[in-house]
C-alpha cells in the first residue's frame, strides 16, 4: 500500500528553518568566508563582518577584532589579552578550549588569597585587640571585616569576569556605555 507524501514533514522543515532564522542561525550549513556576517561569539548580540581592506572581522556591538583561519574554519580574538578562539561548524560557533588547567588553577588560587588574606588580617587584629566591652563602637570590627571581605570579593570577581570575558558581562558593559553616551 502506497501512502501519499506527508505534508506535515514539509511544515516541520519550514518551522525548523523559521526557528533557525529567529535564532540568527543560517538555514543551511555554510563555510566561513569574508563575504558573510556571523553572530559575535563573545557578546552573542552583535554581528561580525569583514573589515574593509583587512583580513579580519569586527563586531558591530562589542567592537572586538578577530582574525580568521579559513582552512580550519576558526577565528581568534586579537584585541584581548586572553587568547580565545572559536571554530565555525557551519551554523554556530564552538569554543576551542586551550587546556591550561595549571594557569586556571593559579588564577583561582590567587583570587582566593586576594579575597581571604586581607579579611583574615583585619579579623585577626580585631581578635587580638578587641574593643572595650560595652563601648559604643564595639560592633565596628565585625563591620570592618565584612566590608574588607566584600570589597575584595567584588574586585576579584570583576577581574575574573574580565579575564574570562563572559558574554553577559560584555553585553551589559556595552549597553551601559551606550546608555551613558560614551561610545
């Protein structure tokens, strides 16, 4: 028994193509080329396109600059201290991880020391030289320890976010600069 062609499959294929367009993904896999524009792999909001008279791409949102390696279908950011690269799979970017776990371990160890050591020194001084019992400022050493810990945690968190270039942070920073009119 012969069944007629299923018209629902063509509707499903067109709905997949529509959802790919809504996500900014191409309907068919494509090769990396200078003539196309792609979603920025860093901020995931802007579009990267070829810079005129250069063999490079630039994002129109976060303004990062990338160099392309067409044989390996990959790009690398060149205006950052962190060597980040992505491979184009025909539809989206996939991060190329550089396995430097020793560097990552050192970064996190130094971060923990920068947060804990100053707060520990302030806490130790408040224990060794406590305020007079019943004085009006007896609560101040605990506040000072909490402020020291909190301020160092905020600074180290900011440095880690800058180091790893998290997309949400990059997009928020660019939007705040646009809102303030500094772009």
